[in-house]
């Protein structure tokens, strides 16, 4: 039980990597707050996790939160503080895409992705950081991407946002490390989540073939890395940017 009793927020936690992370954290004994924008998705995720809760010492609850709306984030944080008195882990997982070549990208496409993927990460981190400072420790984990390291055709907005969250953790590691707060980023490669459902099977097979391991990643393989970084086993890991890509860029 590496995360026993750790109060953990997972944004975008109702599906994909976020859901797998919530599940892993529960398995490790954490108290998990799933934050996502759609009530039906949050409710379904909480029900599914509670139904498989046998033998766990953790606990899960859901919050309807749009990470671009600070009052919603603050309300969640205050609710958790009143109930548990501390917040130990923030996983900034929420993110969207709105792809287009730079010449075709609209201002709305650019602004929406930056608002969720970059400003949303800032909003959530700033909402919990004072609590972490007062309690003398915590972990802030940002979801970047292989695209945030190397760019990708048609993803000017997404690449900028994922480069940006790496800049956040590099900076926060310096600012908050002396206060006992560790800040790290995880850069997944191509992971088999619902966001890929619209891509034809043939194209997905070609993508998988480019990965040295000849397959896509699984959400739980990213969740395992988050669980390590959130745990005391990673007590000297700060300011790291960890690729989990199956060797995609080799």
C-alpha cells in the first residue's frame, strides 16, 4: 500500500489514463478525488471503482470540475480539506486535442487547448499548493506527452501546451522543492485510450509498428509511473520528465 491514506486529486479521471490512475491509486490505498467535466462520466467512474473495491483500503469520490473554471476547482479543494485536512497528490491529467495544421488552425482551437491543457494545470496546482506548503509536503504530477518533447504534425496547440507543462514542473521543482513538494512530468507515447477510437485500425497498426515494442501502451502502464512518483519511493525525484513511450523515439 504505497499510497495508503494519501489524499489524491486526479483531473480527467473519468476515463482513459486518468481512470486507470484513479484505479491504481485506490489499489495502493489512496483516497482519490476524480475530477472531470461530465457528471454522468464521473458518476459512472465512481460506481465502477466502488464496485471493484473489495479488499481496498482506499476511497473514491467524484467532483464535477472544469479545470478552466477556478471557482469549481477551489470548491473541490475546500471540500477535501474540510473532510481530510490535507491534500497530498495532484495528478494534472485533464487534457483535450483540437488538431489542425498551423495554417488552418483557428483561434478558438488554439485557445481551447491552451486553456485546458496549460492554464488548467496552473489553476489546479495553484489551488492546492498553499495547502501542501502548510503541511510540509506533497507531489504535483503533470501529464505532458511525447508530443511535448518532439512536436507533431498538426498539433501546434497541443505541443505548445505539453511543452508548457514541462516548463511548469522545471520551475515548480525549484520553487517548491525546498518546501518538501516534488513536481514531475510524465510523457506518454501512443496509449490505447478512447481518444484513439476515431483512428482507423490500419493507421493504428502502422503507428504500433513504429514502436520498438510493436504495440501501443496501456493506460495502466502510465498509471504505474504516476503511482511511483506519488509514493515515498520517489522521495528524491523532483523536476524529472519521464518518457513512457515503448521506445517510440529511439
